[in-house]
């Protein structure tokens, strides 16, 4: 506040400063102390879409209704021919029952039947779905479990 000479009136703050302060005070005047301004309700707040659809708010303030994203077994979450069975009260709950040769929560992992090294006599193991094949080295014949040397004909 400016000091005034004796016998004169206080002129108060300059007009431009007063104009700058009003916009800063305006939000405080609009909401009592201790309250937070609420956001304008979105276009989807009234749940305007039909059952089985979901509301998507648009930038311009409107909305669109579209199909719900499927959940649970409707998404076909199980791999490699596994059976999907709904589980529990949650519509998205499920359990996968794997076919032989696969494992994991969604049957996504191939069981490596060659991990136990079933092929003998230097045969190479080839992992397949729920089985394996043994291939004898060059010059040998058999199924890999037995690879006797081939006879050479003269």
C-alpha cells in the first residue's frame, strides 16, 4: 500500500495491478475454502449405452457405444487345442486343460520330450508335439533307439 501525505487520501493500488489480481482470485471466490471444484460430468456418466455395450467418450463431448471386449473363454485364451472352462463367478475367469505334450497356464509351453535324452547311439532327437523322433547318424540305420551300422554292399 502506498503512503499518502497528511491531509490527502490514499489512492489505493494502481488500476493495472488490481486487474491482474482479480483473475487470480476468481477461482478462490467461486469455491469456498476447503472444497475442490468438481469436473464436468463426462458424456458416459449417465451410462447411456445398451446392455452388452460400453460407452467411449469423444473429445468433442459426445460418445459412442461399442461392443464389450470379450473376456474369459470368449477370447480363446488357451493354446494348442486346449479346452477352456469358465471358472468362478468372474465372467473373465477360466482354466485351460492342456492336450498331451503341452503345459503352462494357457498351454503355451511345449513339453520337450527330448530333454530326457531318449535317443541312443549318437542319434539326434527331434522334439514333436507329444512325441519325439530319433534320427540315426549317417552310416547307421534304425529308429534311433537302436542304430546298428548299415552293411555296405559291394
